[in-house]
C-alpha cells in the first residue's frame, strides 16, 4: 500500500511539472535522442509522417506509392541521406 501511495505521489508531481512546462527542455532532448537512435531527425521524421499519415485515395496502389514516396523523401534528410546536413540544420530550429 505504501508503494502505491509513493507511485501515485510521483505521478502527480510529474504531471504537475509537465503541465507547468518545467519538463519541456528535457522532453526536447529526449525526443532528439530517440530520433537520433532511429536514424532520423525532426525534418525527416516530419516529412515521413506528413506524407504517409493521411491517405489521399482509397486505391491500394496509390497508397503504396504515397508510402514509398514519403519514406524515400524523408530518408533523403535522415542519417546517411544526401540532405543529412540540411536536415540537421533545419531540425535545430524546430
């Protein structure tokens, strides 16, 4: 019972810190760390999500083309891509 009360108290403290904005710098650092681990940056990940997130048509063939285009274009700005430097510079501003 004591561990549950401690856990609940910790959750309330973390929630309050998150709502007040105290965790924002740490959240950005964690986000960049995880994206770097995946071989992405904010620009490449954003391009992939925006281009593959919402399907334009119900046609399966066009959806596959849209997914491939989003992955390829996002990969250009990710790690190892031709636009890696540009993607890194733009990601710092986001």
